[in-house]
């Protein structure tokens, strides 16, 4: 290679390094701010679930700051994208925790990113909040001291509430079909539901575990349909829940279908207009028209948000909790003060959930989990509440 | 009957995607590992066309497919052309980088939300009951028919048209083809355009039938073993490969364990490669050249 080629190569390397430095740099925060870090799947295959929550949290923090901040100090939210990849989650945690005065770390990503982030946050003594990502078992009683969760869904509790609803509607002499995605969390929950259904006297006639990138759900639905279920229950990412339903309907199956109500529920109920499709969840849908939901809508509209307001409940609740924890920690705050505040926190969710979100010293999930069931009502051509808030104690 | 319908639909899906891998490899010996992402971009172009215009569904689909053809040509002109004459590995690595870039751009441009272009276009998708009681959605039937039309068109194009014959010549001996005055860059651009077009047509039809999100790129990658099983330089091979893989998947879902459907394409691939490394209909000399 000649001199010219070497120069070009050197310039390319230097340019690449400069670009990399810009990409990985974490903006420094001022000393009079509350510093909060977040690693989330903002891009990548699962971004549809997590990116709206990150956007909502950002909008909520901006709103708090515009109103004067917390205890007179702004919150500085530092967001890093991990694309749902464990290695990037670990790198992000190191970068964020390397900041001076970081008070709280948030995870809004896949469960595969948990282990490295938990290890890094515990090493640094900074509380870690799972927001819009599935609650790990360590937040349930007896909780690990530094781990907390605001996310709506809760393994085992969700299936208990779902099958209790099915029993209420149709009794226990029913054939139950089950559908999951072939990821550990979904499979584990559906396995639990299969056992619980048996204990309740229901007959689990088929269980389909669908790979994440199935080009056609019809072969799986065919097998489900042939088992003649009265009800089908799916606890999986939304894409699996709804594509299984659509494939079943395509095959002419007319039974009842119930799935976990993810953030997409509202728009999808309206799209599908299926009166026998029930969505059970812990968040209120925007068809309730609560004042707080109107506030979210106005904020999202004013910010010209990429995502619809009805996708933002999870992120908004996380914002409420962050604000409440920092307020209770006072100023100047330290990770220890924030941790103490979070260990005895009660946040009014203003109707976004069935009741307040309350943490105690050994319960960092919530002391009560509330469920509601919605469906599309073809007669009124709108979403309706089929079963109102039902509380489950979390011990 | 339903089992047969499921096999035909899945085979048609894989075949329509796989022919894009074959077209590029056959002409330029490049394994395009961004094919799934390009297919996804084609489907997202339909989302844009559907939301930005009031075109009738067929015209909107046609326009999105035509735009995707342009995307393929642009990928060649601005990226792959610069790698002509470089080792094949450099081109393959470039397609991996292109795939990562496209995945990020899709989220930035269209967001990560699930999209339903059929709804935007006001397109209904009622099921059709076939002879024997099997059911198929209208758009799945359209996908099967389109796959037949695309393969028929490609066979005719490669066999009888001037550009098709030039493409075959460039694939067999690029040096000789160039010495005979064939414009290799033009041929490669056409191959990239056609490959992206066929992949996008698959992506568009899947998106219309069952929605669209960023996992579509992974579906594109699932068709890669199909092309390898059939032989990377054989369109007929990719048809047969698609039928074999789809049959194995659907039968395993039905009678053994649905979880096996994810690994069976790769098991078949390994079995075929052990017995016939150049694929069922691939050319032995091409493998030696690789």
C-alpha cells in the first residue's frame, strides 16, 4: 500500500474512532440535577414493545422538568439503546453507572439483559427499576433490596386471574387450548396455566409453542382447532397472541379467546372487532377517557410523538414512580436515599391501574395486583369492560 | 386437506423469498445476507404508499414493488458495485452490514409499531373454502398464485429474453461475458433489482395477510436454508427445497412437536449438504469455484 493509501486508511480509522466516540459517549449531567439512567430496546426486533415506554418516560420527565422539576431540581434522564442484546445492556450499565451521582438505573428491555445489569447495579449500590420489562422473580417477596418493578404483567398471577375469569364465564367443564411463544418466559407461564387448569377441573386439550419468527401461524392453529377447544388462552408477546387468533378464525374456529392485554391491545381490539376475543390486563385502556389519559394524549400530541398515546401507559407509570421516589429522597439525593424511599413507596396511578402501586421493604413488585378484562362489543361498536378491577394480594 | 393447504402456502412463501437469494448468487456469486431486510423494506414501502396516497390496493402494491426494485438497483449502484472484483467474503460481510443498517433505519423511519397495511388499504382478507374442506385466506391464495407467476416469469425471462440470456452468461463466465461486450454492472444491477423485487413481493403479501413488524427480516433469513437445500444457483432447486422444508415443518408441527419447526430447515440443510454439498439442483463446478 502506498503513502496515499496509508493516509486514507489512517483517516478512515480516525474518523471511525471519532464516530464511535460520539456514539458511545454519555452526556455528562450537571451537579444540580437528579441523574437517572435507562438502558432499553429502543431499536431491534423487540423495539415495538419497549420503545413506546421509553418515549413515554421521556415525555413524563420533560413535563416534570417543565413544571420546575422535583424538589426544585430537574431530572436528567440519560437513555441508551441496547437493542435487547445482553452485551449491549452490560455495556450500557457500565457506562451509565460510571457517571457521577447516578441515582437510579432503569431497564426497559428483554429479560436476557437482566443478569449483567443486575450485577453492575448491585456492585455500584444503585437501585435498578424494571419498567415495561417483565418483572424478575427477585422483586417478589422476599425481594432483593435493590431491585424494583412497575411493569403490569406478573407471571402466575396473570394465569390465575385469566383462568378465574374463564371459569366465571363458562365454568370448568371446558376444553382449553393454550398458545405460547418459544421463549422461556411465555412457555413457563403457559406450562403453569396448563397445570392450574387441570387443578381447576378444566381439560387442557392442546398446547402450541410457536417459534418467534413463524412466517405462517396456520399450521399451529390447525392443530389447536382439531383439538376442539372451547377457550384458547395465550400469554405471549402480542404478535403470537393475535396471529394465533387470526389463524384460528381463518380456519373457521368460533370459540372464545383470551390473551394478555399488552400495550397494543386498544388499537388491536378496534382493528379485529372480534366479540369473542378478551384481553385481560392490569392497565386501564384509553377508552376509559380518564383525566390522566387525556393528559398523556395532550403531551404526546404536543411533542409530536412517534407513538400513539395509548401505547404509553407503562412508561407514564414508570415516570410517576421515578418522580415520587426522587421527591421522597429529597435533595441532595444519594442512591442510598433513593433506595430507602423506594422501599416504602406508595404511588397513586390516577386510575391507570386498579389501585396504587405500593412497595414495602420486602415486596418490590406491588402489594396488590389488579386485573381488568376488556373486549370489543360488536353491538355498541366499541371497547367495553367485561369484568372490572379484581385485586389479588401479593404476599 | 388442510395439511396440504398449509404445506403449499408455506412452500410458496419460502420459494418466493428464496428465489431472491438464487438470483443474486447465480449472477454474481454473492450471498446476500441482507435479503430479509430488503424484503422488509419493500413491505414498509407499501405502508408509506398506503398512507401517503389514495391509490387502489393493487396499484399501491404495484407501486411499492416497483419502488423496491429501485431500492435493489440503488444498493448495487451505491454499494455492491464498488466491491466488484473484490473477494466474495468482502461482499458477504458488506451485506451483513447493510442488513444491520436497514434494521435500524426501518425503526427510525417507520417506528417499531406493528403495521397493518391491509387495513390502511381497506383490503378485506376473507377465508376461502377449497374443494375437500381446506381453508385458505384470500391473500395466502394470492401469495401462492404470485409465486407461480414469478417463477414462470423468471424462467421465461432467463431463457428467452436478451437480458436473461446475458445474466446467465455473466453467471457462467463473467470474464468471457465482459469480453463479448456484456455490461456486467448493468446485469448485476438488474439481478439486485429483481431479487429485491421478488423478496419485497413476498414481504408485501405476508404483511397484507398477517401484519408487519421488524421480525420480518428473520422470516427472510429462514428461507436461506431453502435456497441452499435446492442449490444456490438453481431456481428449480429453490422450488423443490421450499417444498421439502415446508412439508417437513408442517408435518412435524402436526404430528411430533411444534418446536421442531424452527430447527428442521437446518437439519434438512445439514443432511443435504452432507450427501450433496452443492444442493439438490446446484452445480458441482460452482461449489468448486467458491
